[in-house]
C-alpha cells in the first residue's frame, strides 16, 4: 500500500494540483519502497533528484494558483515550500559528500513523515479549503 495514501478529502478541486499531489504521493511511495531494500548511494541520489525536481515544479504551479486567486497566506506557504526544498537539497549534499546511505536513509524517513504530516495534510489543507471556496465563487459569478 505505501506510506502515502491519497484520499479525496485532500483534493482542492483544481485538477492540475490534485494530479500533482497524487503524483507526489506516488513518488514518496516509490522512494519509501526503494529504501526498504539495499540501495546504492547513486540510486538514492537519483531518487532524491527526481523528488526535488518534481517538488519544485509542483510548488511553482501551486504558488501560481495561489497568486491567481489572491491567496492571503501565499508568503507563508512559499516559505514552507522553501524549507521543504532545502531539506531535500541538504540530504542530497550530505549524500554527495560521503555520508553513508544509512545515515541519509534515517533522516529521509523522518523527512517523508514530516512531509506527509505537515505539508500535504496540514499546511496544504488551508490552501485547499481556500481554493475550493474561490473556485465555487468564480463559478457562481459565471452562472449569475
């Protein structure tokens, strides 16, 4: 099943962001599955690079959506995005500079748990509720 389980209550109603969140869940599960077996430093480095690349892409899309809807907490949310991105960059740096895969593995496991608990399920939920309301209001204006 994986450590990241998507549920529809996390959907914001904006298809692009919802699909990206689902893809992030899949990436996290792939990474977790890879960490359940012996993995080389190079393999872990590639998985981290994939996660970082997609995460940065997703954050740009999410921030553009928030900007387009005048989300009042955009600055705070962007700061959270920057912190999460820095965590992955720090893990990549440690891995490249001869730290053992095992040490990075333990911190990566903590990072994944933190990612799920704080960003997707808690930090994004405020944005998700805002987006749902804003999209309903825009639809109501079009219908009127």
